[in-house]
C-alpha cells in the first residue's frame, strides 16, 4: 500500500485502497475455486460390472424357477448353488464398496440387497414360487439393483 504524508499521519492513496481490495477479492476467489467438497465416492467400474453380473444371475434364477413352477425341480435344494454364488458375489461387492472412501450410500444399498437375498432364500425354503410371486420378486430385485447401478453411473457423470 502506498502511503503519503498530508499534514499529519500517513494516509493511503485512493487508488491504492481499490487495488488492495481487488487483490484481496481475487485471492479469496482463487482460494475458494481451488477448494472442492466431495461428498460421495468416484465411479467404480468393478462395482458396476459386478452388480451387472449379479443381476444377470438373479434374472437367470427367476427365469428358471418361473419355468419350474409346480414341478419338483423348483425345490430349494435344486437351487442351493445359486444362493451360494449370489452370497459370494454380494459379499465381494460389499467388501469392495466398504473399501472405497465416502461410499456409504452404495454400502447401504448393497447391504439391503444382501438382506433381500437372504429373505429370498428363506422364502424359497418354505416352498416353490408361483409365477406371480416370481414377477413380484423380480421387480423388487431389479429395483434394488437398478438403484445401485444408477448411483454408480451418476458418479461416473459427476467425475
């Protein structure tokens, strides 16, 4: 700041005050523009691919049990491998999701999917599904999986 002595104490030239204010505002704007707040994790292609693969397996299961309605092949014991593979797939998706910082929403969605899979297994142990039940279950699982995929795809657009 440039100071002049005019009959007493030093005072700043008028243009020096404006110049100082402009530099202060520019410095503040530069500082603010350099800061970014990230509230959610970035897109994860492996999560996207794993969830998509799981959806394909779940759909294959529903197509299978729907075609087996009323037949002995629809029994839970004939589909144990599906439940085992799905549990492993959901568990690995959950572990990966928890390993990514700021990924709480995806973790929560995957945990809900895991819970839905457990309930599906318990229902199947009670007996075979009717085609109407299969349709309702398919809709429910597709909604859960779609929510996870929509979030991942939104992360990719936001990156």
